């Protein structure tokens, strides 16, 4: 059968001796898309639905547009620059740093100049998320800390 290109999961029910060829590449791509977007995430989607239903009835989600749900769950895709003041309030100097430390001042200056792509890359590096829900750095919980580490 066909297997996922990323993992060793069987993504089709066809015979085990079936090899990918130019004649069946379209069937293979359909199987990959079906597995990636449907079958491969079915359990996660069921768990997410169950979790939502514990908070409120799923029918209440119809009150939101898809774009609103996306922003609530994944953060804003829109770019809003971080001001130096917002960053000063948001960042918590710790472990040897203070708000008057040269390194903290430099970090705030650099971060306030990041464009949208750079902001997403920075957030991805820090915590694995490429956006901040609600679109604001101030809303981060827990508060981001600047820590001095000894090597």
C-alpha cells in the first residue's frame, strides 16, 4: 500500500506490493491529502471537539465567523508593531537583569523594530507559537522573562 511521505503510516488499503508510478501518482497524492487533512488528525479533532463541548455546546461556535475562531485559537495574522513602552511593560527582567540593564534595553530596541515576519520567527523560537492570541504581546501568560544565564 501507499505510505505517508513523512512517516511510516499506511495511507491506503491497497495491496502491500503496490509501488508508486506515474500511472498511480494521482491516487497517491489524493491518499496523502486525505491522510494529512482527514484520517491522520481524526483523533486530535475528536479530542478538540470533546474539550470544547466541556466548556460550551458546540452549536454556540456558530456565533463566530471562521476568521474570528482562527484569531482566538491561533492568534492574529495581522502585523502590529510592538512599541518600546509595550515591551518594557511586558518583559520581566530576572536573574541578574534589571530594566536598566544594557542588554534588556538593547533587546527592547531590537524587538520594537521587528517586522511581522521577524516577530513570528522570534515567537516561534521562544515558545513554538508563531503568533500571540489576541494579537498582543502584553497578553502573554506567563509574563516573558529576561534571564541572565552563565555558560
